[in-house]
């Protein structure tokens, strides 16, 4: 009996240590955002030398193929495997694009696109467009001919440049639900540290693909939230060019 009590006490202590380490890790994550504590925007402006902040300069993380649960993240020494992405979502867009060909070459501008999935660049309402109908892609699937996605600008610790995370249409609703939950709590998207993970699933024909999960792991302190909001606003202004708007619609 004494041995069992001793074992329970040891297990409790181990659990306490683990929880403390996890909490310290989350706190350290928030405090290590270089972009919120240094003259990050001045550094970016100085390096750009009045050149536009091109979309092509950003590292892009795409949805992996084959239902993989590991991200491929560009790094200094090549692509690096990551089980999760953690950071502050500075901003996002919900673009959609249509190509007349079913298999366009990467980088080919679309025949029609929308920056917000509401109105196309020609002023056509996306909701009433026939290419927005389910099954309009090829007739054999329930897919739409017009490709939807979500583009996130994720600011990570120890890096003043965000990465672009492309969320496929299969996970678009999951992101919107996550965002809505934050709205319900009156929490701005840029006021939390978000963890993004993947899970494997299959479609109706048995083909595997990856679903995105979104989790708020830490709410920023008021001063940190203000700094993140200010950085996001000024960074967005640096990117407010026609080149960005056009590039974001291309095949990724």
C-alpha cells in the first residue's frame, strides 16, 4: 500500500513538472517574437530600398500530398519537416481562381480570379457563377471548377518575416470556424498564438488527403496584442501593391 501511495505521489510530481515545462514553453514562445520587440519594420524597409515587397520573396508552406501529417517548411539549409506550425496570424485572404484548362502549369495566371471569394476581378458575384457550383470541375467529382483557398501570413518566433501558409478548400471551413470562435470571445486573430497541425483522412473515393487543425495555445498580453496589431497593419501597408494582388492568385 505504501509503495502504491509513493508511486502515485511520484507520478503527480512528474505530471506537475511536465505541465510547468509546457506553460514555460508557451510563455517563451510569446516573449521570443523578435518582430514585436525590435525595429523589424525599419530593417525590412532598409533592406528593400524602396522596392516592393514581392509575393515571390515569401517562403510558402503548402498542403502536403498523400495525406501526410508533416509540413515541409523552407529553411536556410533547404526544406525542413515540421509536425506543427506555431505563430501569430497577422492577416489572411480568401482568394479563388478559375482556369479554363483542368491542369494549368504552375505560375499560369488564372482566366478569372477573386481576392475575397465574393466578387471577381470583373465584378461578377462568385455566389451566382456557374463555376462555383459543386460538380462543375469535371462532372466525375463534386469539386468546383473555381479553386478556393485561404492564404495565411504566419509570424513565427525569432523571425521578422512571416511565412505564407496555404489552406486548401477542404480545410477552409475549419479555419473559418476557428476564426468565428475567436470572434465569439471578442479576441482578434492576431492576439493569439495559433498552432496548426495536420490529420490524415480520405475522400469519398478513398484517396488520402490532409486536413488542417487550428488551436489557440496562448492569448497575448495586452501590450503584445497591441504590438502585433500595429506590426500587422504596417506590414500590410508594405505589401499593398498590384503585384501582390496579382501574384496571390497564381497556381501555388
